[in-house]
C-alpha cells in the first residue's frame, strides 16, 4: 500500500508536468503567443507603472538587474523586520527582530532559502508575514524562473537571453499568482486558516488557558510550496495541523512544490525543439530521485535497530519525529521531495530520521540538481550536461558540442568555478564551526550526529533549501552571520556564472551535426550525465558523509 500511494502521487505529478512544461515554454517565449493577449493588459500596466523597458538585455545587464533588484529587496525586508514592533498589523504585539537575526532572515528569504532561525508564529507580525515573507516568496522563485529561462535561451540559440524585468513580471502574472490563488482556496477548503484575527484564547478540558496562534496561513503555505520556498508560518512548518491538516493537503503540498521543477526540463525540450532532449534531462533527475526516495523509505520503514534491541517495537517503522496522520510513506516521500526540489518545508523532523534516512536530504542538497528549486536546479543539471559533453568529447578527441554550439575553455572555466564553489561554501564553514566553540556550542547531540547537524545547516544554506536538523541551536551571532554569507554565495555565484555561460554560447555560430557529434538526446548520454553528477558529488562529499551519517549508522548495527 505504501508503494502504491507513493507511485500514485508521482504519476499524477508526471501527468501535470507534461502540459506545464509546454505552458512554461510558451509563457516565456520571446515571440508573440496567445498568452500575450490574455495577460498582456496587466503586464503592460505593470511595465508602465514601473518604468520597465522591454528591450533585450546582454547577459551582463541581466545579471546586474538580478543583483540590484534582489539587494534592494534585502534592504527593504531588513528595515521592515527591524521596525515590525512599531508597525501596524501586529495584533499579538510581537517585538522587532534583533539586527543579526533580521539580516539572516532577509537574506534567507531573498535567496529562496527560507532558513528560519526563529519560530514563525512568535517571531513575526502579520504584516511581516505578508509584506516581507509572502512578498519574497513570490519574487525569489520568480527570479529563479527568470534566470533559468535566460539560461535556456542562451543554450538553445534564441535571439537573446531576454529582459530580466519582463521575465520577472511574467513569472508572477502567468505562473505563480494564478497557481497560488488556486492552491490557497484548496487549502482553505481542507481547513487551513486564512484570517487576520489575533491569537485565539481557548480553555482546555483541564481548565487551563491556551493561546492558539493563527493568521493568514493558507496564502503563505500555498506560495511556500509553489515557489519552492519552504519557510513555515509556524515553527514546526508543515508538521503543524494548521499548515498541513490532512493526507490530502500533504499530497497537494508535495505536488505543488514539485510541479515547476519537474516541468522545467520538459520546457527546455520544447525550447530546444527536441522533446527527447528534455526527457533525457528529466530522466536523469528522475532516476536519481527514485534512488534517494527508495533509500529514505527503506531505512525509515525498517526502524531503528538500537531501539529494537532496547525492546521498543519498530513494527510501524521509525516513527520518531513523524506525524501519525502521514505515516512512513508520506513522510519519506515528503522528505525526498522537499530536498530534491530544495524547498525546505518539512512534515517531519529531519533531525530524528535514521542515519541513512538523514543522508538522503543531505545527498540531494549536496548534488543540488535532483530537480532542484524553481529554476536553479534545472540550471545546475544543464551545467552538468555541458560538463558531461566536455568530458565525453575529450575521451574521443573531439571538440565538445552541446545543441550545436562548441564548448570551449571560457565556458568550462565558469562551470568549474560553479562546481567548486558549492562544496567550498559547505565544507569550509563546517570545518570552521567544528573547530571553534562558537560552532560546537550549538550542537545538541555530540558525536557523529553532531557533525551531521552542522553539515546539514551549511548544506541547506548553500543549496538554498532552508530545512534543518533542528536540534542545532542556531539563533546565535555565529550561525546568523555564517549561514547568511553562505546563502548569498550559494545563490548568486552560480547565477552570475551560468548567465555568463549563456551569454557566451548565445553569440557562437552553430555548427552542423556530423557523424562524430555526441548525441545528447539518447540513453547513452543519460547514463553519462548521471555518472558525471554522481562521481563529482561522491568524490567531493563522501569523506564528510563518512564522518557523519555513515559513521552514525555503523554505531547502530
């Protein structure tokens, strides 16, 4: 039964992703489409009001627009968080955030990470939830979608990489807003609160008084999944019955956070005028995801052998930290999806996963291309595809080509920088944290699991995921500053480098396909692509994984 329910969810996802991929390719087309007449009146009004000119940009102009707009959002978010105590929309009288936590929170949500070193229901006013958190939950995935569209235009040789501000507006009007409205209504129908009323006071059956937090929950939960954001209205995120009350909402949240990432490789196939190309990219990511899902489910359903030896029944599997209304199957699926799509929302506590179950979210974030978040994950897998073409080309002594464009030194240097930056901003801070009292003071579980806690925090930050092994005491100056910097580097180094690659490929003269051209739309390339991702990831992260989750697993045997 567990396999059937997981399979049904994934089949529904596939059925939805196929038309969604076609729709995304049309929605961001540089040529006129029927969608222009449907959304054009609204978009033209936004362009006029905002002073946006629709002229095509170079990759440098596109990158500057991304950085300038995002940094402006950081500044606005920081000021609002610092002033929330004196601003309206605060019926519970929540005080302003302190400076370093405000910095971490602003950076976290602007980078689409949504790492939360605070508890949502007690740390933010309604105004902050709406005009800081929900606002950034729209704009940051829109930024990611815009960037991947620019990157795919460069790879497929369209007339330009487009205009960032036009793409940003389209991501809102044509994708995120319509889907968020539908999702919000579905969540409300299932019992998720959507109100501006203050915290409710209730009397329990024992006569005690209880404060029940509520607010505009449904609208936040909708976009937190659609935008692969992950930050929860409540501290326990989608484990809370007000965020995720039923098995149906659990399935809705899984589908909504996986829909856009799963559709983007298919959209790439349409833009490249080769559906097979899109399916090969989708197949590579899908194969890796299924391995991770199987690993998570198998380890959680088999339970904890140490608890079994202590006389505690593991018939239901390892239910520690999980909600009974979801069980092992829906918890394992949610865990695999939220870190594959780098969403970061959780319906169970990752800190309580079995050692190898906890390795699954770590591994997916370390690879950072098993579908990935809205936009950036597809950029990363396409980067690996170019690397795979380059390696295969060297092996047969030919100049590598991808979609008719030669891959040369400039592109490979930029890709090398991106590939090296990801492990660097994970492993170096982890080493510093483990070597200093400021880092180790936050560890709640010394030993191998403590290493996993620290490693998970920086991996989640670098992958712009936001989930955590929440046993780590992370609201300290050290963790707020260090993870804030890692989130910035994790987001923008790859974006700038890949836009540069897109700009370089765009101006190259296409070369005709010959007998010696390596085909990238067949199963041979699919295997080469998976091998490239796994080998690069394994060589980089296997040693530290051996010190954390693998060593912890061995102690339980």
